[in-house]
């Protein structure tokens, strides 16, 4: 059973996924690209139980859920709605707000659109993803705007903005894959934990002269620290020592303001994951679509009670 191709345009998508049965067929083709095989007895034939989104083995009558192990498991929302939401997220480079998704899909409640988007965002991180490698730039930034009355850019007490760490692979003069994470502080132990999680040992890591970056050798990487020009010199055209990381930070902030007009601090990590997802899969719409549906990400569905307030959000 060959894995189906990804629609090239909106009309193709509408034809390919016009019904609940068509969506189920797509999930089955992705789940069993080499044909159905019963997990209990190994029999190669099955019958579809449409009303329950399951396939039943023709030999032992064991039923397998098409959505088990994906974010769609136990959902009461039609698969056509999930597929449309995933398609709109993948094909719109700017991203889509819950209000716009509600209008596009004709949903009666804003809360339904909001929940769809947040469940899809939580499927964007593949737990088995490969770490960054080669030459990598790292920089930190504040997300949340300026606040009067604060002394120094490192003051944490009383600050409403969030501290974010950004890592970008260097592919010549262009950016490769990206990683972003909300961090509680800029201590060496915090940065070291980020490096160990996201960067392959033996890589070369380029940073500015911030002292907190000095402990990276414990992660078995080669650290190259260079003095960053002052903000005044940068505004006058001086070259940044981490230009790709700075570009990613600038794009992130423009995207957050332009698409969402600001996000809550509790949910910021989820939006960082979305930005990373869009950047890293910008040339692979089919892979992005299947990732959003939870196919192969290894992530179980997130309950509503954990999504509200970002209770499930952890450092990436």
C-alpha cells in the first residue's frame, strides 16, 4: 500500500480529503505503508469499522484504532476538521490564529479552534529528533518587550518578559535547523543543560562574550566566544558575531507580533516550538502535515486540563 502523496494545492486537498472515510484511508496508508498486519496474529487482511475509526482483523477479529498513539486518539471532532486545520497550518507560512481558524473552518465555538491549534502545536516536537551538529550559533534574548524601571538587561526580578535561548545550525551563509527554549536564567548550568539536550558532542558552538557561555566544554563541544559589538555599533552597520542566531531572533519576534499580537508567558514555549517546526520543515510540507497529525512523533494527546495554563510545558 503506497503512502499517498501530499496535495499540491487547495483544490487537490479538497478532493483528496472530502470525507471522513478518505481521512481514515490516509491514516491507514501512513500507519501501514506496506499493508495491514494484525499486531495480535499477523494476518494481512482487515475490514474497516468506519463508525469507530478502527480496522478489524479478518482472522482473529482484533480491532486496531487508526488514531491510537496520535493526537487524534479519542477525539470527537471529525477527522476532516483536523485535516483541514493541519493543512492550513502547514501551508500558511505566517501561521494562523484561533480566531482565523474558527472563521476558515466555520466552527461554532472559538474554544474549539483554540484547542485544535494547541493540540496540533504539541505534536510539532518529535521526541526522537536529531540534535544539531556541525557549526552552531547560540544567543539569548528577551521576548516580551521593554519595561521601565529595570536595571540592566540581566535583571530577572520583576521582569514580565521571558528569557529565551536560541541555537542555529550554520550552513555556509544560511541557516540550517533551529532550536529554541524558554529558560529561567542565564546561569552556566542552565545553558549547559540546553547544549547537552540540543547539540551533538564534537560540534563547534559560536557565541558572544557572555560569561555564562564559558561552561560549554562540559558538553564535549568546541566553544568559540567572540566579542559582540555594542548596540550602537550594530545599529551603525557593524557585523554581529552570531548573525544567524540574531536573524532567527528577529524573525521570531516579528512573527509573534504579526500573527498573534503577543502570547502568554505560560504558553510561549509552545509558540517557540511552532516557529521551530515551521523553519525546520519549510521545504517538506508532506512531512510537516504528517507530523502535525501525530504520525511518528511519539507524542500522546494532551488533555485539556494540562493545556490550560501551560501545565504541560517543559523546557525543550
